[in-house]
C-alpha cells in the first residue's frame, strides 16, 4: 500500500511539474498585447474549450488566421485540479469564461461538473465548486454569492458563497439550465433553460441561507436556448436556435437576422454602441464533438447576413467566446511607471486595505489626489 501511495504521489508531482514547465514555455512565447494609439484598449476576447481559457487580441490575427498568433494570456485548468480534489482528466469541457470584478478575474464553468474563479494576474483560483453537474454558465450575485446554471441531468440553479468553496447553499429547479445574467438595476436574476426564461429575486443575499425565488417566466421563441448575455439595462440577448433581443419591459423578442436558421449558437456578445457582435456557432460542428466549433466569428451588423472577420482555434474544441475589452475602452489597469514626484505613493488591494509591498496582482496606486489601478508583477 505504501509503495502504491508513493508511486501516486510521484506521478502527481511529475504531472504538476510538467504542466508548470509547459505553462512557463507558453508564457515566453505569448504575443505582446496591443494598445490603440490613443491609449485605449484594443479588442480583447476570452475563448474557452477543452481545458483552456485564453485571452486573445484579434488585431494580431489575420482574417481566417490561427488564434495562437493573438494569445496574450492563457490558463490551463489541469494546473489547479489537485487543489479542487479532481484529476487532470476531469478538467476539460470548459464552456464559459465570464470576466468579473472589473476584468481582474474570470468566472469559468465546465460541463464536467465544476465552476471556478480565476485571478487573471496570478492564475490562481479563489473559488471552486465541484457539485455542479453539467455546469454551463455562472454569475456573480450580491452578497458575494455565485449562481451556477446546471443543465441535464442536474436541471437546476445552484447558489454558493464565493468565500466558502464547494459549499452548496441552495438550489432551484430549471430544466436544462444554460445561462444566467444578474441585472443590477432591477436586482433580478434572469436564467434560461429549454424554452423558458425565468425571472428570480434573491432573498437573504447577506446571510448563510440565501434563496432564489421565481417571480415570473417567459416562453422563448424556440427551445434549445444556450446563451444569455446582457445588452443594456433593459435588453438581454437569448441565443441557441436563432438569436433574439429580449425587451425586459415589454417581454417581446426581436430576431437577429444574422442568425436565422442557426440551430446551435453557443455564444453571442453584442455591443449596442457599435452594433457589432462576437459569437460562436456549432450548427456545422468542428472538432471532436457535435457541440464544438473551432471558429470565432465577428459581424458588424447582426441584422445583416454575413460575417466580416473570423479566426480559428485549430488545436482544441471551442465552446464560447466572451469580450474582455471592446476596442476603444479604457482598460482601467495600467503598468507601473516611474514617477519623479517625491510625494509618497500608497498601495491598496481591491478591497481598499493598505499593502506595504504589493506584488503579483492588480492594486490601487494612490499619489497626491490621484488613484489608479496598476498591474504589479
């Protein structure tokens, strides 16, 4: 028994060391992030599939080109499997990767029954849950709560506290749950599954016994809903079989003609200011599965009929794309620069607590009456 345990520990160490070496080599080969001439952020996307989440800048990739040319950051879930009590073989099928906390963290899910929060700067995980059978998406809620949408056979929304990993607090039934969006202005959660769009209020957000209470539901135009994203405070985008804008006030659906006849849209991210969208679609599957794709699409007019740009993820099975930054946005995170002002500089973490020697993350830098976020290696 001791020999078997020793071999298992050695194998675990070798796998971890190998993953760390591969990760270091990948970092050395990453593209240099692009910044627009006016100092604003270039378009930066998050793509996920298999065991990977990658930050990609399309400006570095020619039309139809390989996403590898544009990767500026990546994360391999196998690097954190032992922290979660899982094996490397359980870390694939990543299916969502939402930026949260001002783009300093990523809330990711896998249909292999787990959800995690990744610190973008350190690549360490700060929350995990491994009871989310067929998890397809998640969302941050008030009171440091997390909701995870779990599809069949789980068929439910699950509530967690992000400060208490892997402790399930509450569930509510939603057949084939696939997407969740919290609307801060309305203080309501919107969730999709099959042909239902449910509307929920969160009770007891600041307690140990929170609950989601269904207030209403709306029947979607088609069954097989896969993705739910915010457009503005009064509009959601519902996608799967075709794609639609949903008006929260009138509860009316408006079809996006670009996606007419599509049967397996996995993600749509629409920018109402620029009328553009990034999306993934496996109507014609690519890769190893009937639900995967290897193409990320861009359209400048979702009410039109054609794409104007694509890039490919040739070496893995892609599921969703998310937008970390739309082109022209202020990034909100700056590199540390030398300042000749002798006034003392103070640093704080993102919770506002003073930090004497900041390193390995994003901090708030204060000097005189100016404060800004900085990334410190």
